[in-house]
C-alpha cells in the first residue's frame, strides 16, 4: 500500500494551485506545497475513503484534494474560522466555494471542546498539524476512536508536534494496527486504526464515560497486570509483599482504627490491601465490580489456610450499590473515587457513613490531584521547555484518560466527605512524602504542587498527630536498633543459583520507637551473602522487603522476606538484617540482631 501511495504521488500531475485562493497570504509558498498536496492526493487515491472528516480546514485545499481523489466521498470539515494556529478568518468561505460541486459540509467549531466528533465512524480523519502539542494529542485521541485511517498533517512541523504525536503513539499503541511516517514538506503520519479497538471502544468510551458502568469492560486481567497502579510489584509478589508506597500508606493509616474487627476494601483491585489486612487480623469484605480483579484477589489466598480464607469475603459487584456489612471499623477506598461519577461517589460516601462504627475510620487515596494536572503540571512543562527539555502535553496514560471520570481536587473531596462525616481531613502528598502536608496549613499554591490526594473521615475526632507519625519514619535514635529484633524460624538448606525465594521472618519491636517502611528513612528487611570455603562471590546489598504495617512498641509482625540467591554456585552464609535507608545497616550497630545460616547454592 505504501509503495502504491509513493508511486501515485511521484507520477501524479495533480496541481492544487488550480483552485487555490489568490488572497491566501501564504501564496508565495505554493510552489513548495505542490508535492505536499500530491502526497495527500495519492493517499486518498489509494485508500478511496467514502467518508472523510477534516479537522482544521483553512482554505479547504486538503478537502478539495481528498474529494478529487475520491469523488464519491462525503466530507465534513471542522474549523474554528480564526487566525490561530495557521488559520485565517474568512478562509472557510473559500473552502465552501471550491468544494461546492462535491458532497462537503463545514462546521464552525473548536475541536478541542468536543468529547466526540459528529457522525460516528469515518473512513479517513485528517488532523491538521498546525497546533500546539496538546491540541495534536487531543485530536488524535478522538480520531482513533472514530476513524479507520487517521492522517496527521505536519508530523515534522514542530518539535512539540513530533514529540507529542509520538507520546500519543506510545500511550495508544493498543489502538493502532500500524503507523507509517511519510517524509515530505511537513511530514505525514498515517495510522491504521485497529478494527478491534474501534469495535471495543466506541466513540462514547474514548471520549470519556459519565458513569463507571460504561467502562466496566476495560477492567480486565490485562489492565490489572499491565496498567493498574503498582502492577509491576504485584506481578512480582502476587500481594505477598508490599512495594508500593501508596499501598503502604493506606495500610499505615489503617492503624488509626485501634481495634481490629470488620473492614471493607472498596475497589479492591488485585487484592493486595485485602490480603495484608487479613494477615494483620482483620475480617475483610473486599468489593470490586471487575470479575478479573476478584479472580486475582482470590489467587492471593490460594496457598493459605482455611482460617485465613474465612476472614475474607470477596464480592464481585458495584461498590456503590452492594449490601454493606452491618457495621465495620475500617473502610479503605484506594484509587477508587476517580473511577466513579460524582453521583456514584456521593452514594458510596453516604453508604460508608451509615455503616461505619462511630469511632471507625474511612481512609481514601485518589490520583491525580486535579489541581496538580490542571495548574502545576503546565508550569513544569513550560519550565522544562525553557531549558530545552520536554514533558508530554498530556501527562495521563491512556487508561487514565479512559477510566478517570471524576478526578478530585482537595476542595471537591473535602466537600463530598463533609456532607456525611463530622470530622474530615484532606491533604496532598506524593510517594516521597505522603504525610508531609497533613498537619500544615497549606495555601492553594502549595496544594497544587503534590500529585496525590489523601483523606480521612470519621464521626469521631481524628488523631492527626498519630496519622502523621504513621506516614513518616524519622531516623532512629541511637540505642534503639538493638531492640528491634528479627528472627528466622526455618532456613533453606539449598537454593538454586540466581533464583528468588521467600524467607519467613518475624519482626519484634522491643524499642520505644514506632518503626515502618515509610519515607523519608524507611526501615526495611534485607540481607548479605558471604562466600565460604573458597567461594569468591560476595553480595552486600540484598533486595529490600517492606514492613507491611508500622510496628508500635511491643508489637510483632510476620513478614515474608524476598531473597535473591547469588548467581554462582558454592557455599555461602546468608545473614538477614534491617537497613534504615540513608542511615545505616543494623548489623553494623553493636547489639543488633544478626541471624544467619550456612546455605548451599547449586
């Protein structure tokens, strides 16, 4: 097909100048544009589209070119009829004049304001490249949901267009059967849209759903294992360990519910929060309307005792409509609110308020902070551009664009919770400092600079000082390291070289300090390998295992530590220890626990 297009373009005598406007202020460039329009003519000649949508018409040269190449086609042109981004006020009148003998209509409108283009599916959608990077991304996103072929004009026109068009290709690769770059005056990017994508998505879904029920089919196993928050770590550990600070922060805040009892995990996803809560002694009701998510959550408990499984009830259903347990002490909604419509979110909050114990805690995390994406991100992008750097015009992933139907600002979330709860605290943070702003009186300018939004709600006063401490691990004072104990009940005798295995350990906090794996100085479990009997391989920096929950003084916790065997066979001593990141290894401190064992690596 590409050879046919190039052959047609090279042999064509098509000359757009026969219908070009003599009033065009760019008429001095007509000679340069001749091969440019011959290429467009060749593309339409080979593809023979029956329906064409042109976004950005100007004087209608491309519209007339496409129609001459495919005379039986119908064409709709959308143009703002302004002088922005290479346009010309009044130029649309000339477009109407030169296409009057064809089946062409024109709509004066801003494509950037459209959630979908008119009239369903087109054989060919032509996107004008003379716009900013965000405009290019926006129009391409709409186009692949409604066009069998999409032709981006000006692919090489500006660096911004080029980079943002490629960012689009990366984020929407699943929508594309293939894409071809055709060099020329400004460069053309020709995209063949996947028939499966067009059928599965439909115009309404790609434009953004108005209720969670419209996007339920997107939450399949591929999404959960390849695109959901923290999916990389989940695929490694299947919820047996926690490596995501977002999950760690929600588990940490669960400690605000002083007495363990009934808990509900709303929008449980793959089940890592449900799994850790159950191990921690909670009776958990986990809800998700994705059957794929519920199956993944079930798999977390496959190798465990019936006693543990009996503490968990998994429900495949709409979290805003299910019959809630009579009463529970803890409710967690991790990255759920942004996937619900405003009405659905209000219904969920009211239901939680009705069934939560009077001293119970509702813990919420949502991403992104709408103020961050809307106000702060453009500033970061502009600053990067001044330094010669690049940040994508659209920071969201394809799944975020499709699934986030109600992104929250701190103000929106606070109002929604305050309707049902007496005590509400909302703050912003990020993975490096989730609790930094919890106790501060932040200005709006400070609120917009953090991408994550956290909230706590209860009918009883909130212990915010404790919440802050649960989310923040300071450097441990001298003398406390020797009182934080670590023991291993059973060591493996042999392991295979280069493989990863689990080591059950017990952590006992006999110090007066609360310890956790939260920033800025997380305490983690790690290890060293020392070669014995002539084995030369030594490994000091072992992989890290987080503590799922903060440990208060006097508490114990069972943890499944991850250990990677040395790449070379031999006899080794494996020593397990703690490390407080950016501070010290516990085994270097006098009196600290240093459990070890002799292990053969084969």
